[in-house]
């Protein structure tokens, strides 16, 4: 069953809200990914190692956030082009429930299970 106009409007709003949330968090996460100072007179070795680990986790979090932002942008573009809700691999409809879980999802469950 194709997505209704109301479904599309709801999913679009979910995408827009999630993008706004990610962009807000991204602003605060930039500082955490800055290079850790290696001067042991200012920070002890263990504290520096903790800071380096936190920095690495922050860099990875930022990378994943950027990927999600890209997926959201692509989904919004597909909405504009009336291609949203169709699987990129098989061109079949993506289940409404699947899109409500992840509105940026570009493939149906069958194609996702294939790999």
C-alpha cells in the first residue's frame, strides 16, 4: 500500500526534526574532537590517555552523525523527487513501519536481509 500524503508529511517532519537535532548536537561535539595536548606538565599520563580515548570516541561519533545527516539529506531529496519510500535496490515499496523506525532508510527489509 503506497504511503499516504499524511504519512509522507509525518515522515518528512521526522526527518527535519532529526536533522535539526543532529546539527545542534554537532555544534557541541566539535570541541570534544579537538586534538589532545601532549604536554605532561599540564595533564598527567593517565588523564591524557583518557582524554585521547574520549577524543577518538568523539571523532567516531561525529563521523556517524555526518553519515546520518547525509542519509537524511538524501531522503529529503527523494521526497522532493517523489521517489521516497521506494527501495533503491529493487524499486519496491519500503514498509511504512520500517520508515517510521528510520525515515532515512533507503532499502526494503528483503534487500537489507540479502546484504
